[in-house]
């Protein structure tokens, strides 16, 4: 993984942004944690993996049911577009020139970038860009309860989808996280949101301190 650059405390364009990856189990709280953490860090941009899926007809389909898209495999992500979005966010030189950071309520260029998603470690190009990874674990039963309670609209899980695709994908991502343990901190998804956020801030600020 990469080494960090300049601090977010500067109001000028940083020479290099600090990239934080937040991965983990489905429904473990990654998205909400990313948004909460971004509000705690100055001029922080969040890039969500789920915004970079391939077009529906290009998403891999289940062998058992050719009509069932497999959203939870790395091949479903448009890796080129996802990677380019991260590179653009890393290299923008002025707030007005970066389409991504125009979404920020700030007059200054972003200094931190959070990359969030269940498969960001499985995408090697994305993984190699990150300075720090926070991985949220969750046990199977908790994941199942939370996922069943979530409204996915037309993309509601068919019977067996969690067991056959979502959970095996999480275990693959967890294995990669463990192999990168020097740059990864593990969080427990069943903990209260405030506790998760506090732990995130400790890990991130500690890493930023090491790199400056």
C-alpha cells in the first residue's frame, strides 16, 4: 500500500492526499461510518464502490439462474472507471476543477479521500493506492438479519443469495485484509456506531501522525 503525503490541515492544494479504505461485511455499517468519519476530517471526500458498477447487461450472472446478476463479485465493478475516479480525486489541483470535490461543502481542495465498499481490497489497483484500511467484521447471523431488514427494492436477494455469493465474497475480502494486516485495522461491526467512529479516528489520526 501507499505511504501518505501532506496533512489535511493545510488550506493549499496538498501534494498528495491521504487515502483511507473502509471495507468489510455487507451491512456492517461501512457507508454510514464513512460519512461520519468524513465529517470529522477536514475537507474529506468519500468515493463509494457502489457508484461504479458495470451496466446491468455487463454484470456477471448466476450459472444457476442466468437472469440473476451477481452484484457481490469484483467482476461486477467497472474497475477502470472506479480507479480513474480515485486518480482524478488524488490529482486535482483546484477545487473548481475536480468534479468529485465540488460535492464538498468547502472552498478548499480535499486533503483526505475515503474509499468505501465491500470489494475494494479485491481490486488490486484500488488496494495498492490506499494508505490505511479499516475493515469492519460481522458474524454471519448479524449480517443475515441486517441484510434481510434492508430494502433493496428490485434488487432484493433471492433465496440462497447471501449464502452462495455475499458471504463467500466477504470471506475472500477478509482473507485479503488479513494478508495486508500491517496496514489494516479491524473493527467489530456489532459495536455501537459511536464506538466504531471513535476507534476509526484513533487508527486514522495515528497513521497520519506516523506519516508526517
